[in-house]
C-alpha cells in the first residue's frame, strides 16, 4: 500500500493537468469590434494577428453574428482553426448604434465578468460602422489595426488632448448612479481613422459628444494631466493664433455647503509653455506674456462655461460633480441631485501661468 | 503534571507570534472583504475595521489572561474550568472550529483559482496537493509550521506595490463623506469584516509552543495591529480606486485591482498575484489543521498524524462530492457570524469562570 | 552479513592471542603469497636476518640509505641495536600480529632476526608518492591563495596548521571503513567550537559501518542528518583557507586521507554561495557579487519553468511587444513548450556530462561545438525556439556560478520538479513547488543546526555574512548559529592608529 499510494497520487495529478493554452495554438484577439446588423443581431469582429517569422503585422479578421457578446466569440471560434481567446485584447470598439440599441452596461457585462480580459482594455465608440474601421488597413504595416488604434488612443491620452480612458475608468463612472461616463470617439474619414471627440454616456446611452476643439477643456476638467495642446486666438489690434502646450494642468472643485443655494466653483489651473505664436512680437517680454495669459484665461473660462452649461442643460455629469457634491452633503440622494443640478450655479475660475516660451524669442 | 508541556527543543521564539497571528489573520479574506463591507458600511468601513481590530486586541488580552492563570493550551484550560465532560465538549467544538476554518480557507482559495485561472481542474486535485503539502509541513513539527509562516509573510509583502500602483487611478473624493452611516451599519460592518479578523484565536493552541510565552503578548498585539492597519490600507485604496457601486459588484476587489498593473515585461499581473497568493494561503491552512489535529491529539492521546490524515480525507471527500461554490456558501455562513460569536462570547466567559475558580480556591 | 563477518574476525583475533608463537610466522607466510611482498635475507656476523616489506608500499631509496646500508656497520646485531642506529623515528619492536600486519600494510618494513623470528622491528619508510600541492581546480579564486588540498592527509593537515599556528587546534584521528581503513582527521579549535558539535561528528563517524570509504564526499553522505535531499549538508572544499576560516568561526572540519577535499560542518545554505574571494575584496563588490550569485541561482531554477508556464497557460502575461517575437519563434515547433524545454535541458545536461568525462582539451571543444552547433541546428530544424535556447543556455551558465560544485548539481536537478509543476498548473504549480522547496529547506538541518539560518530561525546578527558581506568591523562575533564557546572575534580595544581626518570633520 505504501508503495502504491504515491503512484496513484502522481497518476491522478497528471490526469488533472489544467487545460493548455499554448501561445501558438490559440487565436489571440487583439481587438474586438461590436456592430449591430440590419436584423438587430450583434456582429463581432476579432482582429487576430498571424505571427510569422520575418513577416510582421499580418492579421486576419474573424467575424460572427449572434445575440450576445460572449456567444459571438463561440460562433467565431467555430470558424477558426484554433480557439479564439481574449487575453491579449487591447481595445474594444462599439458602434454608436449598438450602444444606443443595447446599452453599455449590457455590452460591458461580459467584458468585466471575464477574468481573461484585464481592466486596462480600452473601450472606444466608433461613429459609423465598426466594420469600416476594423477593415481599414493600418498605415503602419508593422502592427495590425487593433494595436494601431489602441496605440493611437494611448498616445492621444498621453501627449494629446484625449482624456485617460480604459475599462476600469469607464466602469467606475458608468456603474455609479446616473452612469455618467465618457469614451473616446473614433471616426473614419477618407482612409484615415482619427479621434473625433469624446462620447458622453448617461444612463447607458450616448447622449452627447464633446467636439475635438473642446477636448482640452474637457480633459482639464476631468483629470490633471501633463500634456495637452490648446489653441486660441489673441485679439487686440489684430487677431492671431497662439498655441499653448500644457505642462501641468488640472482643476479643483469647491462646493458651497448651503442647502438652499448649492453652488460649485471650479478652479482650472494651467501651467504651460507657448508652443507657437503667429505674431512676431517679443515673447520674452513679461507684458506680452501677461497679455497671452489673460487672453487664454478668458478664452478657457468661456469655453468651460459653455461646456458645463451644455452638460447642465442635458442633465449629464461626466465631470463627476455629483461625487464632489455628495462628499460635502451626506444626505443627498440621486433624485435630489437630478433636480438641483440643471439650475446649480457653477462658476469657473481659471488661472494660467506661462512658464516657458521656447528657445527662440 | 501539565499535559501541554512541550519540549524546549520544539519551541519557537516569542517574536514569531507576530508572524503567526498576522499571517493567520490575513488570508483569503483580504482578497474579498471589501465588497461585503462596502455594502454595509460604505465609506465608513474603515471605522468598522478599526473597531474589529479593537475587539481582536481585547480578545488577545483575554487569551493571555487566561493562560497567565492556567498555563497550557485551550484543551487544558477548558477541562480545568468546566470539568471533564463539559470541558471536553467544548474542546471538541474548538477542534471542529479549527477544522472548518482550515477547510474554508482551502475551498475559498480553490474557488479563486477556479474562477480566475483553471476552471476545468477538479477541486479535489488542488485539495490533494494542498493536503500533501500541509502534511509535509506539519510533519516537520511546529517549528517548520512557524518557519513556513514566517517566510510566507516576508515573501508576500512586496505584493503591496500593486496597491500603490492602483493609486494612479485614485479619486480621493470617494473617501468622503465620513460618518455617513449609522452605528448599526458600522457594527454590521464589524461582523462582515470577520474573515480578516479571525485567526488570532490560534494562539489558544500554539501558546505552549512559545518560549517565554508570557513575553509574546506584545508580539501578538503587534501582529493584530499590523493586520488592522493593512486591512484599513487595502480598504481605503479600494475605496478610492472603485466607485461604490462598482466595489459592490466586484467579488475579489483586491485581485481586480491588480489587473490594472502593467510592467514593461509583464502585461497582466493578477495571475502572478493569485499564484503567489498560494504562499499566503498555505500557512493559513497549515496552522488551522495543525491546531485541529493537535487538539485531537491532546484530547484522545493519539499520534498527531492520524487525526491529520482523517481530517485530510474529510476535506478531500468534501471537495470531491460538493461543488466548491455550494460548500463555500455554507462554510461562510457558519464561519462568518457563528465562528466569530463563538470565539468572542466564549473566551470572556471562560476567563470569568477561571477567575472565579481561582478566587474561590484562595478564599 | 557485515556484522557476522566482523564477529568472526574478532573471534579469529582472539584465538590468535593464544598461540602467538606460530602466528607471526604464519602471518609472514601468508603475506609472502603476494608477489610484491619481499623477504630479503641477509647475514651479518653469522646471524641471519630478514627484511620483509611490500615492494609497492615503501620508498626503495630510503630503504637502501637508511636501513640496509646501516646494518653492516653495526658491531653486534640485535633489534635494539638496529633501532638505535637507524636514523628514522617512530620505530617499534613488537610481536603482536595485529600491529605488525597493520603497519606493514601502511608501508613499514619488518626486520626479524633468525634468533627470534617472532619479534619484529618495524621501521616506517613508506613511500610518499603523490601529487604536489597544486592550484585549486573546482574553487579557483583570482585574488586568493593558490593552494589546494592533495590526496595526503599529512600534507593537508600541514596546510591547515600553517594557517592556524595555535596549540588549541586539535586533531582527532579516526579510522573508518572495514576494508579501506580510511583515516579521518576531525579538526577543531578548542575553546571556540561547541564541544557538542565535535562529539556528534566523532560519534557519527564511529557509527559508520561500511567497508569502503573512498572520498570525503562519500563519507559526508553517511554523516548527513537527512539522506533524502538534493542539497549538500556538509561543505566540501579543496581550499585550506576555507577550512581555516570555518575553524575560526567555530565549525568542525574533517580531513580525509586519500581525498583531495575536506569537509566542513555544520553549514548553512547561504554558505554555499560564498567564495573565499569575498573576504579579499572590499565589501561593496563582494556583496554585489554575492547577490549576483544568489540571483543567478534563482534565475537558473525558475527561468525555464516560467517560460513553460507562461507559454502553456498564461499567454495573457506576455507584453504586446514581446508577443510577436515569442510566438513567431515558436511557430514552426511541433512540440508543446514542456517537451521543447526538456529537450534542450537534457541536451545541455548531456553536453555537460560528456564534457566532464572527456579529457580537458577534447571536452572544451565538445562544449563549444555542442553548444553552438547543436543549439543552432535545433533552432533551424524547428525543434526549439531561439528564445528558449537563450533562456536554457543562460540558466545553465547561471548554475555554474555557485562556488561549491555540489550545490551546482543540486540546482541543476531542482529545475525538473519545477518544470513538472509548471506543466501541470502553470504559475500556481511553480508556486506550490516553491513552497515544497521552502518547507524542505526549513526542515533540513546540518549536524542538528538549521540549514536555512539566518533567514529562519531569523537571526539578524548572522546577516552580516549571508546575502551580503558587511565590512569587517561588523564581524565582532562568531555566528550565533554555531553556539560557540568564545563568541567575540575582535578584542574590544581602542585603536591607537587613527584614521586620517580632514578639516570637515575636525
């Protein structure tokens, strides 16, 4: 018995090997797109790289139709020589139509539930058809379209005006009361795919969009950041364009506590450098810089006010004012908030510091 | 005279009590306590944790008080205080309690592994390997058990870095408002927090294995304090990382949190964390089963390996025949409220009985 | 069986004591049956004498110069007379068979006179043939002494004593092995060593019942606390300076005759990653290299299993920039990662084993040819991926950095259970295998002292010379682990020579 026991143990353990997922024997989807077909079915498209030595960037796209997002994966696996797995997914696209029709919570349920998918997956909304975007050939032939677009959005949020976004940030906002969240918008124009703004989601559906030119203000309101480009025009004697790159920017919120007349003051603080000035005046002159700062301040305040008024009108809160208000007013419920928010006084105060003006005068 | 007398050779330094208590308290609970706590106490959950920590300190004080009057372990204390029959009944209850505790930990961990990594591997296979490992550790005596515990604490603290990484997504307004919940909610939170509290009661069994056991009290308190601080820290990070509703939806917030970690050479971190967590879990299972089998040994005067075998077989059979989600549900129902009530009500009572007996003897 | 034989021998000996007279003669008769046993007969002044010895054991020149040429110059002939006049010490006149037999077997000659053939004069002229003291081969050090032990116990003891010229250095000589009669010298410094350690060593050596002890490592295995382990529990060294330093720390050393290495006990795990060079370098580089060695060992154990685990189960972990490289290199390989890894690991082990068995020159060529050609061919043929080739080659390299060869062996083999774990449950399998290893290390003891010290039991004082080597002013006490009688290493004395100060800290 003593000698047989270990043998039995080892045999039974060897039989209980976990199911293998050897890298070259699975299809690793790197991007997924969900679209709605004419007959209200979900069409899923999986961008799957084909790895070959000395040939980079080859990929195939498998697609399938079903009624749920996870079932699409099963349908697609039926068409592939290897099982389709999601562990390497970087980006998930939804078409505007599918979001309006089905709703974000339902669409992201599988994505959040599935442990294979990390929390850093980027979600993006496509204006138009996802199919058109996914089947576009990536301009950089070394990577497939999925990686290309994921890199595009990451690059935009790091050095452009795109706000930070991924599955976790989205769910954090979307699962709160009201479900006010935002996602980057992509659009295919001619043969290029570009970021075309930010989609604002409220209670599961897309309700509004932030245009590209407002994205800097939006990014500053939502998070503090270290990069971002803002273009505005300086008007005194003549009109000229100035471009400022942010170095450290962010906003802070001040909630007044009075119950009868709730108000919020938003302080936007920008520290930046002049990137370009379409005017041949000496920028080392403090006066000139003060002038630029003033002009930018006014411009920013106006833009921010416009944006926030628009949010209030539509009763959406992508900036997360509700949480800030709730932090100070414990007793607030979501119903109350819905009532006060549209009429709340929201003041914007802006502060601009130009720290540098570049290497030339 | 003292049955619990342990040869000096097998004893460990008092300073290891810190690690034994701390490791036993932070086990599987740390992965998932936030969800239930957030449900009941929300942003004020950290108050519940601190309250729970206070209770633990009181209990530890009671335990050391009991042993200062009747040195030995809980087995001898019970029989001395309650007489042979009633005492042995409670001894049996303690043994069952330790067994259930160990079983809960094993099954919980298997459940985590099932959900996150290998859904197709049968539970009994995991249980078998864990039990062999536990037997192997236990066969080295309490010194080895302590060693594994000690090293596992040392080797797992680096995992805290992923909490710091997660702070990248922190939204500190989530901590507010404070004192948003009623005292009842906060007290309910204390109960819900029990999986990260219990574990200190293992002192009841390993007390005779400590050199100069009386001096080890400060280490026991230190261990419990560290656990409380760690739990508060994890809870606060979870609060700022998740929004309330999301936290309630997430079953293992600590694990989901690690899935935002990205290192240049590792894309996803949670798989490493789950595997590494085995290192945290194994001392938990080992100490509980050690305590249960040791109690059995003291009660029935048999070699420790026989009850250990028996208990292993019970756990294995449960893993073969009951689906882990089901058994976990039942076990959590038992351990969570009743286990805690049992410990927290029984120990003060025991101290009271022992104390009055002592007084009467003197009179 | 063994026991019986011993008993019967004992009985034989006892019987011999009764009829000693015929016994010496029968001894010489039986010895003469071997062809290299010489019975030289001479005659001096009418008295015949016999000189008997093993040709193969004695030094011929010594025999002629010191014995055979001295005898004719004597005035009268008697054993005492010869003993007086021969310029060799430690001679003995005896008629005990056992002593005579043993001494002759050790290379002494026996002189008998015809007048009394039962009495012998034993003179030691054993040939001292053997290697000269050479450079250490296995534990070569660049900035440390270039002396290594040889196969002669006296030379080896000399090497140790030269380094510790103090009367407290005690040598306790024992003999083990019923056939090999190996001499084992147990060395320790009295007043420093814990007496219990010495007693345990001596007791364990005396308890050995085995016919043949050929080498130190052979003996060490019989002295281990636990024989079911991959890890060496006694440190096996060929460097006399290592022995000297171990002795001064309070350890016990064993020098074994006919073995070019000595043993140190008790030891701890981390000691096996220490080279003597660490003490000859400033503490920062010494510590850095020691950490490098420990890292190399960890890498060597875990690298291949991690590769197998990640590629078999956890493809999610691979960063997107590496994904292409890894998958593309594995594309044409028909085997699962485990088989691929085993194939390479085993072929590397083969190379190593073959290179060790072949003469140095051939071995070197084989290593290079095998390494490059076979590896490259395997990649081109699509049997392994080149990434794995790099990993396996690196981990093989890393397993050689341990200064003690036997530890390297343990590490080579440890990889395989981890590979198995990785194949069964991926990272979890590796984690569980690690816990098994950890438990094993905690359980191990060397002469009853915990092997994993100072990590567990945790002793902060002993960390000065473990993962890192701190400056020597931290070396105030001997390792706590050894429970030495004399703990202090440095007398607490105010130093008179002041270190130069500058204006800043005046």
